[in-house]
C-alpha cells in the first residue's frame, strides 16, 4: 500500500473564521505545537532514470501512515550512534560521503510567515534560501529534493490554507516546518525508493520560556553537537537528538582522532541543563574542545567593541538563514563582522553574546557558565543584539522597507 493513500482527504480549504485561529490565547503562544488545518504533501518515486517530485497537494492535517520498513524509520538514526565505524567517518572522507548518504534519510527546514500590518496578506522571509539549503542537504544525503519553485509554491499554499492560524501582528508567526523523508520501504542499507516532501505549520510565539528576556547558557564537558566529516552543517533530523561521543570506540582510535568524549545525548544534555536552571547548552567543537560551535537550536555570536564574531561554517555548523541575514545587517551598520574560529577566551572576554535562528530570532545571552564559572554579558535596550533584533524583525514583520528584497508576499 502506498504511503500516501492514507492521507486525510482535503474536502475544500476551510475559508470560515479567516481572521482568527479559534480559541487561541495569542498572548501566550510560546513554541508549542498547535495543530492547524492543512498540510502539503508531494512525493517522488526513484527509478533507474532518477526521479522528480510531481505535483503536490494539500490535505487535512493529521497522522500519516508509514511502512515499518520506510528508510527514515530504519536508517534515519543509525548514523547518530557513533561507533568505531564513525571514527572511520572522521578519517576517511570517502566513507563519510557514502555512509552518511545511506544512513540519514530525513531533512527539515524551519520558516515563519508573518501577518502584514498594512495591506493585508502574509510575508515569508527568504524562503528560497530554505529551499536551497534543503536541496544542498538532499545532495549530501543522496535524496531527491523539490525544486526551489516547487518548495516556495508549496510553502505559500500551506500558509494560505492555514491563514486563520497566522497570529495577529506583534503576537508571533506561523511557523512552517518542511520535511523531506525517505518514505519508501527498504530493508538493506541503501537509499529509499520513494521520498516524501511534507509541510505542516503551527502558530508560535517566543522560542525560549524566557520570552524576549536574556537567556543563560552552559558549556558542558564532553557534550558535542557535531563531528568533523559528519552532518552538523546539514539540517538533518539527526542533528538534534543524537548520541554524540565515542564511548564504544577503542581508546587507540579515539586518540588518533584526538577525541575522547563520553557518550551523551544532546537532548539529554539540554534537559540536564534546564534542570539546573540554564536555558540551553552552548557546544564546543569535538576535536579541540575550545572553539564555539552552536547552541542546540541556533547559531552564536560574540561582540567586542564594534567587532562581531561568529563561528565560520566549516561543516559542523548549520548555515543559518537568520545568521546570514544578521551578518549582512550588521555589516551594513558599520560593524566589522568576522566569520572565523571563535575561542572560549573570545567568549569570556566578550561585551555581548547573542544567538540567532528562525525559531529564536535574535536572542540576547545574559550569562554563560564555563567550567563552573559564570560569565555575565551586557543586555538591554542599548545593545548590538537589540539593534540587530529590531533591524531584522522590522523587515520580517513589514515595519521597515525591505530594500534587500528578502521578503516574499503570500
Ligand atoms: C529553527 O530555528 O527553525 C529550527 O529549525 C530549530 C529547531 C530546533 C526549532
């Protein structure tokens, strides 16, 4: 039975109650999942000649049926448990490319649609960038991907079908979650024969429970988000909850790689950090353990005077679209922006620290605790992060002229 035959059927797009999402408390949205009305689904069967995505369609939002042998369920997580083979990943680029391609059959994106203040309608922020990033990730994972036009068209359809869930101006955004998964059945270790591109959406407010208030991060020993030669720079479903470490590797192999970290789970690390009162974890690189990488769900920047530094994307860092936009906005404002290795010393001597991401937007960091020592940074109205937050969100929400052509009307 084909996977999509069990999709909830679309009767017609519900146009009632267009200006409101039912009983939602728009003032207390947070980043929880509020199910909306419709999702968009498009499939691609792979043949000997390759494969292309055909026309997609909206269907009622609901559970999906997957074959027990779908690629994403069987091999979607296998690369995340690092074993001696993974040490070979680090040492052998050939193996990295091949095994990663076969094992991780799931990519995702995150985007937001805002309600326009003036002439009605909705605004997307640089959706082609998300489409390109998914295509890049798909190439890395040997998956077919929708074209940029197909991707953007599907996002617009999803927004329009769920428009009553786009929060009122200033209350949040409709978060859009495109997924690309190996949905076809496969038993042996190989790419799946069918792929599904699916988009669902949910109204969201602030990502962190602190709201827009500054957050508190911790650097945990022995916890790393990504390995060189792995998929940290690609938005795979495996980058966010995996085991990262080499506990099962021989000491000799670990020594060769100069990596000897206990096996920990990133989600677990995040939960441990929260239970100790921190907002999230700031990860260091897995090899030298002295360069900043990312926070669990966002990129990181440090500010010293008028110099802003952020880790360069060397394969282990996600090339965030908010990151890229903030770099451009900061440079336009006369800051010297450096994409480079950023050390723990750079961090602890910084005036300001902030994070960027679609979900978190631009989040100021109040403190970072490293080796049990708590470092405090400037926050508040007269800060670089506040200036960049205002510059970015004014464009996203339609309060400032979009001279860069970043927004797309729906
Ligand atoms: C986003 O910021 O959109 C992301 O995809 C991060 C996710 C962990 C919420």
